[in-house]
């Protein structure tokens, strides 16, 4: 059976509508006590409530039953892509996370400084969680390594971590990890798993040897480990799927990276607040058909178990909504990439509230937005991958099928 | 597209949780009058009601829209297997039904005694529904037949029925039935449908010839018919799928057989009552991560059209629930393998009420368990195959997908 998206792509047509997808990261939640109110239900959200009365409500399943997604797969699904088919590997994710513009041919890996003894045996896989500032200096050292025929790029991450990027053409990314995953062993050599990756393995091993020599005088961070080599998955472009000129508004690298992966333009945001993000929306309003706007604070609070903080973050978001309404968009989605219940202090598999506004919404007239009311909404419990097709239909962007 | 279960299997991790799946056979029902209460809604179930207030509720579709399953497919789905992909044939089902430990290479068929006239023409396909006691004597007679190179096992069932098992290696099970399905015709010869089944057909035809000679002096049961030759499907093991050490508590052979098929340990039960089954649960509590407990009486009453009997059976089950709660399990599922509405006197396709308790349940706080309240529960109407993935997520047994 062909995936639905292959059929859907043939049905999409350009339209004059403005579509906005607002993603509150980790929006879905749980009550503090059985039968109580979730974070979203606790928050005073007069603007979202008013919009809900004119919208279709539902719950989205990000990846599948029981699957707790990271933000990468959660976003891909909300953009209409099957996150299992288009899996983003660990190296590529790390590169997206630091806002690096990973090319489609680039091979990325997660790197970290580590400590080995005089016999080359691993004694600390994280080099004592080297402070970020010191790590940056060592990254500059690694940047001096040159290997003929390829470009090697190193980007610092946090503490002992960095991203290793190999920019070349026609070579494979199928090489094994160097991290033995426990101390007491020597770091492994990278080995090619496919013939076209033999050259890749040679380059990587050469780089590590050079790095080892350069780092030898260091008291702690005297070696490196690389793992999770991969490229970005090749995904169909957002424009080809939906005939939409799409732009992304996000202040964290990871979300900008996933939006870039599907072919959205990444808009500059002056500042880091949700107000700054809405300012970017206003500024570029006339230039795009579709805007994806990402709000991080809901997830941050959920992950540290801060129930009142998540409530306040939702209220802060709600206060901005009138600025969007003033632009008179045709279709608005308010949803999340996954749930992050404060009581769990983590992402979760629970379905995520979704609001879909358009003039053609089959709405219930009730001014309320939350997990419980969404459960009985007109959309039902749907796959997150179905949100974009529905939104596009509401925008007049889908042709009639058959006669 | 690969089945979801292939992906899910890669995501499961061991956890310390205790998971219990309580299956009330044929749980789903219908009201006696339109708009009335079903069996489950009529029953006084204070313990399940209290648990429901802290649980997620929903309805499960056993196999697919409009499909009325037998208990075999109904159970496989609740265990997370696609019952269409892993079809259990009639011969194998008959062997499971008498609690026979069918090996993965064994070929099983349904057998029955019949009556032929002096020309070998079938005059009664069931030998006058021979009493079980007489049938057992004839089974002992059949057991004297020896065929070189294979082991043949005969197990009595009920009345005129028995199971025929051919224990051998490297031979096919693709042979045709011998039952012409109506009187006035001679029993058919078994024919091989695939080359590797030629030997199988020869053995079976030889056995039937020998049986005919042995049975010739019998006044009624003077011949046999064999049909539904097959092996058990090869299913992935429960432990490999879910990383759970699983045990089954059931007093009927069929349910023990299906549990054995997926690789569960079958626990001994001292007695036949639901109380005896809960005693087994208590006794083995510390030894397993997952328990499947089967309760038959609900289905038995449904199939004979005994509405008050089914209500009473549900109440009898409910009275045992505190014994489970005292063990403090992490995840509890209460559901059914299919519906058996008393008004239909049969299994049916109707979705089945499901309760899923865990500390992370998105619950509604309402003390009620029944078809109507489940319809508006947080789980929605889901495939029975999604129940195990959800339960495992609630138990902390599924890794995060992506970052």
C-alpha cells in the first residue's frame, strides 16, 4: 500500500490563503491528581478559548500508540511526514541542534572529548564534563586538522560535546561508532559497513589519530569519541507536497533545523521571547502562505516538572494570540509536537490537544481548549500526520477527487 | 510500509513494572432494549468503577470493522499481534482447545467419526453425535495404528470429535480435506497441494485406510474424516516484542494454548473458579512482569443468551479485583477478546470496553465502567493491537524515539 501522502501530494493546488501552525512544544499534559485539570486546562486562556468556540478540536497522536517522540519526529509528523520513514539520526540531530546548516550530502556525527590513560584505555567517556568554555578552545584546536579532498567542520555544543561534519561527495555514511560505551576499553576504530563508506572510515580514523596527537598534552580532554554518523533523510519538500511558500519562526536551532530540512525559509527573530516571534510573524506576513511558529517554554517547564510554570507559559502565549488574529489568517492550528506532562518530568506518548480554526470549521461553540474538551471535538483522535492535509483543505488548497 | 509492530519492537526496553491484563471473555454486550443498559452497565461493579475513575477508558476493535472474531484471533490482537497475519488454522485450534502442547513442526487436523454404508458412501458425517465415552474407546483403537517414520497422536475432544496430530519434520502441511461436507458422497482422499506435502498426503491416506479396517465392525462409527490440516503460525515471542517475562492464568485449554503460542509461561491453577485464578496470581506475583488472566464465564453466558447470568458473572469477577489491587500493580488492563451480547447468543464484532489504569492515566474522575462511558474515554476507539504498546508505555517500557 502506498502511503496516503503520495496520493495527497497529487491533489494539492495553490491557493491565496494564509495558514499558521502554532506549535507549543510539549503542549499535552496530565492533571496533578486523577480527574483534575491538566496544565492547559488550568491556564487562563481567554483568547484560545474564544477561538476554540469557532474551531474544530481534536487530539493528535504524534508517532503511534505508546511512542514517546523527541521534538524531531514530533515536528515531522505535524508537518505531515511519517517520522518512522524519515528518521533523523543522532549526528544529524546534533547538527540541527546548534543551528548548523547541514547540507544534504554532509555526514554528521556526535563528538565528545574524553580521557584515556597512557595505554590509550578510556577512563572517562565525558572528560569530566569539560566546561563549555574550555571545550570551545579545544574545538578551535581540532579545526586546525586538515585532510586532503574533504572539508571537515567542527561545531561546539555544550560541555564536552561537539558536532563533527564531513563535507564531501559520493562517499557513504555507513561507518561504525568509535565509542565502546564503557570505560576500561580503548576507543574503537571506525569501520565501513558498505563499500562506498571505506573512504569515509579512512578519513575519520585519520582525523581521530591527528586529534589524539594534538590533544595529547591536555590533562583531561586528551582524546575524542565520534558516533552516530549519518546524513539527513531525504524528505519531499514542503512546497512540493502542499504548494505553500512556508516560513519558520523559531529561536532554537533544533526546530529551525527540522523546518529547514523540509524546505521552509527560516525567518530572523529579533530577540528570544514569544513576543519577538509574533513580531517576526507580523513583519513577514505578506511574504508567505504558511507560517510555522514554535514556542519552547511549555516543554521546558514540563520537562523539569514545573506545573505552575507550564501554566504560566501557556498564558504568556495566549496573550500574544490577538496579534495573530489582527492579521486575519484563513487557517490557524494550535497544537503540540508531543505531550510533556509536568507530573512526568519528560516527554510522553499521550495524545496532544489540537485546535483547527477556519471559516469552515465544524465547531462546537464552546469557549474552552484543553485535553478533555478536545477528546470530544469534531476531529476525534487523529494521527498528527493528518493535520496538514486537513488544514490545507480548510484553506482551499486541495482539489476535488473524482467527479 | 512495514507494520508498526516491527518498529515498536525496536523501542521496547526492560522495566521494573508489574503489568496485568484481565480478559473477561466476550465482555462487550448490548442492551435488552434500545437505549438500555448493557450487561456490563447493568452489573454492580464498585471495584471496577472506582478504578475507572483513575484510568483511561476506550473501546477496542478486535480485528477490523464488522469482523466477529473467535477467541483465538481476539486474544492474539489483545496481545499485540495482527490476527489476520498470524492466522491459527482449525486443526491447530482444535489441538490448543484440548490443551495439547502442539510443537512448531506438528501438523494438526480436526477429526471426527462418521458413518459410511457398505459402498463407502457417507450417510452420517457425525456418527450420530457419538457419546464422548464411546468415542474415547475408539480413539484408543486409532492409537494402535503405527506408520513408519512418523509419530501419530490422537486426542479425544467431545462427542464424535478428536484431534489428529502428525509429528514429523521437513514435510508440508498443504493437503486437502477429506470431508466432502455432505452425505451421499464418499470421503475424499487427501491430496498434496505442494510438492513437500506429497509424503504427508500418503501418510494421512494410509492412516485413514488402516482406521477404516479397524472401525469396520463398529455399528455406527465405522469411518473417520480429517480436515483443516495446518501448523501453528510462527509468531514473534512476547518477550522479544515487549521484554516482559509473561505468565498466563487460564483454566480452559484454548486460552492456555494461545498464551503458550506467544511464549507465555502457563501457570498452574488449583481449581476452576475465578477465585482460584486470582490465587494463582497472588502465588506467582513476584516471579513475572506481566500476567494475563482469563475469565470464561462472561462469554459462556453471552453465548447461551443468559443476560442476567452474564451480569452476575461480571459481578463475581468484580468482587475479586481488590485482591489484585492489594498487590499494587503498576498497569492494569481490563478488557475483552470480543463482544458476546446475550441478545445475540453469539460472539459479535462490536467494540469491547477497555480500562487502562496507571499512575500516568489521563483519567476523567468518573466512577463508571461500561460501553457508553468508554465511548467518550480518553483512549477513543482503538485497534486491540494498540493496547499492549499503550500499556507498555504506561509501564515505562518504551524508549524515547528521536531527540
